[in-house]
């Protein structure tokens, strides 16, 4: 498959797909730190998603303003609420674009205010389910 892992500078997911034989690329506005700049698109995620058809797209959108853990700063009536609204709007635009560019995609984010806006099924995953010691509920939306 031709795979795009968006908002990923570390290339951990990209490399995992490469190890399984897929033509995978990471994308982020920052340079990659995973050691394979030849597999990295340093640009906006929308630009990368629209650059071609992808068999599969994984989104790891920034969660700072949308995570429930940030309600002290970003909840309605708090100083960062405007940033939360901007983050939601941008994330929904990216998700809508991705769904048009690929038949298969996921959107990963921790417990956040975003998922009530997503119509697709949502799955909850904990790192400890995969051998890690951390407890951090992550949500995945799928198409």
C-alpha cells in the first residue's frame, strides 16, 4: 500500500509500515527525527494528503488544545477557548480531506472534545493493551 502518516516527525509509525513492506511516508511541518528524510514530507498535512491518492492515511493530529486534560486552559470561558475552536475546525477539515483522498484512514487522538464531531466509529485503546505500562486512553476514528 501507499501510506501517509500525517503529523508524525518521529517516523515510528512510518517505519513500522515500511518494515511490513509498504511504501510509507511521514509528514509534518517539522523535519523528521526518525533518520529517513527520504521518506518524509516536510509540509502541511493538507498539502501532503492532496498531493496524490493514498491507499491508507493515518492522522496523529496535535491534541494540545482539544485534549480533555487541557480543559483548565481551553474549556469554554477559559483563555485558550478560541485556540480550541480553531483546532477543532482545522482537524475536521483535515479529516474531511483525508476521507476524500483515501478509502482507508484513521484519526488518533487522546480523550478529547473532537470525537463528538466525528461520524465514523470510534475505538478506545490503552497503551497497556500493547505491553506498555502507561494508562492513556486514546481514541481512533476509522473509515
